[in-house]
C-alpha cells in the first residue's frame, strides 16, 4: 500500500529564488522515505502579471478570484503555458520524473460552477471528483503528477479552481497520508506584521475563534479551510510551511516551523527514520512485561535499527509524543486489501490514560479510508488484561494456537459490520 504525500506549491513560492530548489529537496526527502508525491500548484502572480499586461481588472471575494470568460482565458494561458511547464521541467531535470496534469487530461479534475447566494464568481469551480485511477497509475509507475488548478465540468467548460482547495480535495480522494502547503509566509499569524504571533497549532475550535476575532485574511482562510477539510476526514496532521523551509524531521517533530492543522487535539503521526532510537527505547521499556508468558526472547526485544527502518519504509508506523518523549507506538501492514496491527506499546508512565484505544481508533480510521474492511492482530491468549483491552475495543478472537511455543490469539475487528467475515480466515493462513 503506497504512502502518499500531497504538496501544494504556491504561485508566490514559484517566484521566490529558493522556492523550486527547496521543493525539489523536499520531494527527494519524501521519496527517500518511500512516499509517492503529488504536487498541486498555484499561479496567482503569473495570472496577475498577465492581467496587468493586458489591462484587465479583476477582484477577489472571500479568497476567490471572480473569473469572467476573458479572465479564464488568461488563467489558462498563464498557468498552462508557463507556470506548470517551468515547474515540471525543473523537477524532471533533477532526476524526478514529473508530468503536468489539469482537468482536461482524462477529466482529472471534475468540477461545477461555484454556487453562492451572494456572489456570482463566474468561471470559478467547486471540485466534486478526482480521477483517482489516473493519479494512481502515474504514481505507481513512479511519476510525480503536477496538477494545475483548472477543472472541467460535464459540458466541457473549464473553471478556475482555488489551488488550496485543489490540494485538499486531491489529498482526500487519494487518501493521502500527509499534506503540506508551501507558501510565502511561515504559517498562520494572529498579526501578520508581528513574527512573534505565529500560531503553531490550529484545530476547528481555534480556527473559529480566530475567524470570530477577524484575525484571518481571506487568502489564508482558504488554506486553513482546505486543510481542515482534509484533517477532519483523515484525522492526519496537515502542515503550512514557508517556501524557504525545506522539509526535514524537525518540521514534523517540533512546533518550531509554520503551522500544523490538527484534528481536535490529535497528534498521531507517521514515523520517520529519526524516530527509530525512540521507538527502540519504548519497546525495551514496555515489552518486558510480556516476557513471563513466553519461553523464548520475545520478538520485539530483539529488534535493531535496521529492522525498524524496514518497517517504517514498508509499513505505516504510528507514533504519539508528549513533547520529546515517545509515549505510544503501533504498526500497520496493509497487503492484499487486508490489514494487520503489530507492536502496540504504551510507555509505562502513560498507561491507563486511554492511549492504547486512541492509537487503535486512529489506525482503524486510517485503514477504513484505505478501503480495508477487516483488521487483525495477534495477542497473548493467557494475558487476560490484553485480551480484555482488545475486546473492549471491539476485537474478537478468531482462533488460538500454540505455533510459536505459547498460546496466542488471532483477533479481528470488522470495520464495516454489514459486510460478512468470510475473508477473515486469511488471517489464520497468514499467521
């Protein structure tokens, strides 16, 4: 199962000298960690230049450019004739095979005219469908789609699409693991003129408060609203970072860069290689209590750096931190449309705080979005507290066996109860 990252690359970032250089470094960073990358780009400055050159007036309402037929032609000429060609060229010549896509290509971005009771936005579109098969075909063959913010309706009319909403819709439809918006400011500020007022974390409640206090500009509002839509759907973390900031571990681990958009107060994220030492440390202090049920050295305690790295690259490894302390960890393997959970561990100092259930629910939601119906795991049958924990979270024992010298239970949970469990016996064969 692919891990997917969507990057929204703003038009202003394209104009920055370091913008494309940092974008390319960030793509390489993500691909090294086995992410398939999709780029959605903006083009406001290029469009502005073209409109000014042709003496065409335009205006923005609520962060959207009111788009007449004349302006729509300028948008297509500017974005498809210059912006995306330059982006794909620069990415490709750096050894990253990029390919330009817009709504006209295999109906990649389907939309309808943006509706509003108060405003006629003209040829501004709201996305209702994304050609997932096309994008999957490209990323599965190692191409990097670079998607322009131009959609198409059922009648073949083109529409100007807000690139922030484009990135969000693509990330949702592709069940992306992460979305990053690269822009010309270092996140969200209470006061754009005060660098000390940067807001490191935003959820639905915080955003509503900022709106009520008129502290969010319309152009930033479209970013946050798009990211909140993604976050509310996936429960993953989304990021807004400055164009001069290339992606690195600290962007994900700390709150020192840009703004993170989070689901309520959830801070569960996928692991990076820099987390490995903390993962090994957590395993060593949380797994020994299981040893009394097993005659030989329990498998997690024999893991080394390279073992965990392989899992990070080939599985979904979920983490919860409290500041710099790793307090919860679990792994998910998806293959053949089946999912298996392993290595669930909670820091001894943080047990009885519901973290185990919290990370399980996150994984189950994640798996469901990936199309998984049944999820399974193994546990120690004679460790009653473990069995009760999983039963409390909706898992039931499918079978027990002694194949590894101790009694273990294969447990499963049906994520879509209306479906039958005929495929559940796949877990018996695999384990």
